[in-house]
C-alpha cells in the first residue's frame, strides 16, 4: 500500500528515501521510481538551481499552512 509522507527530497535522494524506514521499498522498486522522477521536465536537481520566489499571487494548494 502507498504511504503519503509529504516530504520533499532531491532527486539524488529518492532511492535512499524510499528504501528507508518509512516507505521500506525494495531497491529495484525505489530505483525504478527514481528513474521516473529524473525524467520529469522542469525538475530542480539541486539546491543551486532552487529559487524561492519573493512573492506569489495565489496560495499553492499542495503546500498546506
């Protein structure tokens, strides 16, 4: 069964996150998911690429306060 954890991880950390104590996925499954994540267009791959906006027009529904 899928567990929603709501954590954000860098693409390079997907395998270790999914294989960790919360999700406990097998290595092959977590690697398959990591490969799929790396194919996402527009994905930020590291902190040097990440830019926090100064302001936004509308709240982001996926980020509850």
